C-alpha cells in the first residue's frame, strides 16, 4: 500500500448613559432640628462633579452565537457513531466540490484502522484510490471537541489540561497511548450538559471537515496519481515521500483545498452549524502542541527535512486562505 501521510503539520451594543444625581435635601422643617442657626460651609475638598456613567455593554454570550437557534445534537458515543459521522461529512465535502473534482473522488472508499496512531491519509492500493483514518484520530478529534466545547461554554481550561496530560505520553510511546479523553479532565457537573454535548459534536465535525477535505484534496489535485480518471503514478508518490520540499508544497496545497472545501460545504449546511476554518486551526494547534512536547519548534533546522511543514506555519496559512474565501463570499461569517 502506498499512502500519503495525513497532513499533520502542525497545523477563528450600546446602552444609554446613566446620570447619577445627588440625593434631594429633606424638606425644610423635617429631619433633625437646626438649633444653632445657619451653618458655615465645612472646610475641605470641594465635592467632585457628577459625571455621566459610561455606557453599559452587554456581557459576551457564554455559548456560540445562534447556538440556541440550532437544534441540539445528540452526542457521538463510540467508534461506530463517529465513523458514521465522518462518512456523512465526507459525502457533504464531495458534494460541495466543483464538478471536475467531484468526478475524481466520487465513490472513493473510506477505511478505518484499529490503531492508536493519530492519522488520516489518502493513498493508493493496487492502482485504486482510497481514504483512511485511524481510531486514534477519532479519539483525539473527540477529545479536542469535548474539551474545546467545555471551555467555550464554561470558561474552563480543559483543553490545556488534556493536551498537557496526554501529549507527553504520546511522545514517549505513540502506538501504545490511546489519545481518548481521560476521566476527570472535564468537571463532572458539566459532563451531561446538553449544550456542551451538542457543541462538542459541532466541533468534531469542524475538525473532520478540514481533515478529510485536506485528504480529498490530495486525490483531486493529482498528488496521489490514482484518483478516478488518473493513471497511477508511482514515481510521483515516491518523490513526495523522499523529497521534503516537494511533499511540503503538496501539504500546503491540500491545506488550502481542505479549508476551501470545508467553507463551501459549511455554507451549504445553513441554517445548521456551518463548518469553517476553525476546525483546521484547532487541529493544527493540537499538532503544534505535540511538536513542542517532543522538543520541536519553529526554528528547528530539521523542519527542512520533514514531509510536512511545521504546524505553527500552517495555521496562519489556513487563516489567510479563509480570509480570502470570506472576501469572495461577502455576508458569510
């Protein structure tokens, strides 16, 4: 089997002024009697003038805007449910592609592999194109979505806690560490919250849309050489594996393709939750943290020998791609 590794490079009221008036003096003849006649003004600092109070702005919402207008989604429980969700998302991604790209990837099978490795990739087998993801990827995407949703709604820092606990373990032994969310990371009182569970499913879809939009891009952009209507090109596949500069260019192209496809498919989903570049930014941040946990960094000279660009570089590239898309599609935010 020849495959392209998943692009883990490493990777988005105004109120009225209130005027305070001094309390009114009690009517003459009421209150305490004045036994000593008129009193001279008391020495000291003059009273401060009463300035208008600043406008009172509303507090930011504790959940994503318009979330209440969308139906609450049931949680994804277990790998079969997550696999089914990925297949549905991939179908929406393909439907949003231009016709010439659709023809290249329509009907490509999607496989899932029982390994803890966090990976998704496009590849060729016996000259036929396929897409693949791992159980480790599903577990990591779910954990990222669960913690990010909790932090959005409740102001917690569970994503930091999750990555801080799990990523060092993955660095030590990737194949044996399950990246699923450990018990105790999310406070127990938040676990059954229906808004949190629904938001987590939305974010899971966001991450998956970018990921498999990226992998579909490898096929229809010709990086694999075995998409529908393309003759297998083993030299192309070998070159992308052994020439880092070549491979990094392909990964950047697939990042752009995956971002645009997620945005296009997301626009078609309205009024349901609209996928955006956020899934890519979240995923690439996760891999950037994994790089740092492994001792890597932006200025590591070994980055030039990598098959994928450093994740921290990919994030602004994805964000710029999204900004370009928004300029071409005014009114979609």
